[in-house]
């Protein structure tokens, strides 16, 4: 299978916001858009997106995972960027149409269909630096995917960056391209200098999240992760894992914690990244100020594997969906 995000299906769904209303979602062959060089998004980054998955269960039926939560988050992002906010109904219709249009292209398990609803400001106005785009394009593209990190399931190496932020204090909860752009320099350097897979952003020594996933620690009977305060993305996978862990008897601690505390906990802990793309990706070591610190023995932890099985079991129809997180598409 192609690397994550490089293969696309043949169809997409588009809808335009013009003259104060949205056009009906239209399914069309996936292909280039044409924009005037003065288009708002190209200058002022009026863009937000979502990432969710549909799975082909072994009986052939197709199921979305917690899509209503992605819709809620996209609407929050749109409002934060002063973009026209698509209705729940429009987003639901667009996502379902995008999946239905490519059912025959959805891979079998353990693959999935990654769905990328995207909203951009299309007003032609380079003077509108201080206000939102009055016109917008909503599109949903889809991509058959396997593992996000190359090399399959292996313990990841993260670099702790205690200087840079991936976002401003309140904008971390907005899923906008600018936050990813802000993290690029740090992640690129971490990869080149240390062979790191990702960066754990810890501005001022406070642990937050990585460039493309939340960070969760398992220490004894405790699940420790940064509390939601606007500075990090409120991950839907994070929320799912916390609920499943609580059900397993773990004590959930959504807190502020420091790099020093984290380093002290490492020998007796497991850690992983959580996200739609990352699913639950175990972390083997952290690099801080040039020194490598192992999580436990540096190998994939047993408890992480068990939690991952709980989550993917629900996503793929093997476990009972007691939370009603999955929705059949067809
Ligand atoms: N944090 C960041 C910065 C992300 O890009 C993602 C991926 O979507 C997440 C966290 C995890 O969010 P979710 O579990 O909703 O995919
Ligand atoms: C996701 O997990 O959906 C993400 O958005 C990560 C992505 C940046 C690859």
C-alpha cells in the first residue's frame, strides 16, 4: 500500500458558499481546483480540516467512527477562523456522499478509508486581512490508508522540544493548517538531527502534544495526559481511549505536567500517541537535551497493546460497540 496520504480515491464531494448560502453537495471525479491568485485562503490561511475513518467490516458493511464529533470540531474550527460555518446536515450529507461514492475503493481491514473534509476561504480579496472570507468551499476527499508511521508497529522515538509551540495558547484546539506549518521546522530538525519520528511540544517545560497526535502516558494504574485547555487538539481518539481505559479500571488524570515530571515517570511507564491517523502508536524513547530516555524497557508495552485492541475492536466490528461510536454507511 502507498504511504499514508499519497493514494486517493476517484471521487470527491464539493459544496460552495456564495451569496450567503451553501450549494447542495455534489459528487464529482477528484481533480484540481482553479483559484485566482488573490483568493483569501492563499494569503490568510483561512482553512481548516478534519480527519476521520470508515472501515470495511468483515461482513462487507462500511462503518464510520464517531463522525458527529468530527463535524462538531470542524464547525468549531470554522467559527474560530471566521469562515462560514457549514451546518451539521451539510457536513453529514457530504461525508456520507463521499464514502458512498467510493465504497468499492475502501480497503479491507486492517486498512481503512481516511476521510478529509476541508473548508477554505475563497473570497477574492487580498485586502480582507482583518476579517473572514465571505465565500468558502467545502470539499471532502478520501484516501485508502494503512499505518501512518512507516515501518509498521514499532516503538517511536520523540524529541522533546521545550522552546517552540505548535500553536498559540488558545488556537491549538483549532484544526487549521497554520498549526501544522508552525510545527514543521521543529519536526524536520528532529528527524534530521536525531532520527526522531515526531516532536513532543513542551513549551516552557509544560508537556502538550505532538505535531499530529495527542500524547498519553500509562503509569501503573494511571492514565496521564494533558488536560484540554485550548492549547491542544481535543482528540476524538484521545477521548475514546480515556473512556475505554476508565472502563478497564485505570484512574484517568487529565492534568498539566512538566518535562521533569515526565522524565521521572518514564522508567515505570508506557506511552503512546493517539490520533485518527496514528491510532495508538507506542513510544519507545524520548530525546531531551541530546540524551535518550527509554519508556520502560523501550519496547512496545503490553497495556498499550491491550488498549489498542479494545479501540480497534470497536472500530472494526470485532467488539461490542457499547458507546454507539460506529455508524453504518451501507
Ligand atoms: N493532535 C493533533 C495535532 C492532530 O493533528 C491530531 C489528529 O487529528 C490529534 C491530536 C488527534 O485527534 P483525533 O484523535 O481526533 O484524530
Ligand atoms: C489525523 O490523525 O487525522 C491527522 O490529522 C493527522 C494528520 C496531520 C496526518
